[in-house]
C-alpha cells in the first residue's frame, strides 16, 4: 500500500478493505492495526458519501474493533472520527441504541 497512489487505492478501496479485514486476526503489530483502522475509516466515510449506511457502519465498527488499548490517549483523532462517524451511520440506519453505546 505504501507504493500505491491514493487515487488507485480509492478506486479499489472497498475490495481492499474487505480483504484486509478478513485477515485482521493475523495482524499482531499495533501500527499495522492502526493502518487498517485508518483504511476502514476511509471506506466508512466513502460509503457514507454514497448513502450506503449499513456498509459504512460495518467498516467503521471494524475500525473501532482494531483500536488498541489506550487508543484514546495515543490515537485521539482517529478514535474520535471512528466513533462519531459510526454513531452517525447507525443514526441513519435507525439503530438508536447503538448510537447510545457508541457515544456513551
């Protein structure tokens, strides 16, 4: 991914993130988990812009699940974006209890 342009990544973002999420159990290093969380955030935001809120919620939840212990201190901006975007997607899906859990 380091050698691929952002435009190329955007063209295949959903396929790329879906495949990486399938192998996330094999990722042990925190920096790789954070990189994948960032990709899930990008995919979630792209899905939101396309009004596919169920898909967006799925990507954003996957990103949240990749965050390591102490993520609020170490990755505050990423954590805030993931949680707030997830709450917004779930609100659009009508899953208000999940919004409460994400923001509580």
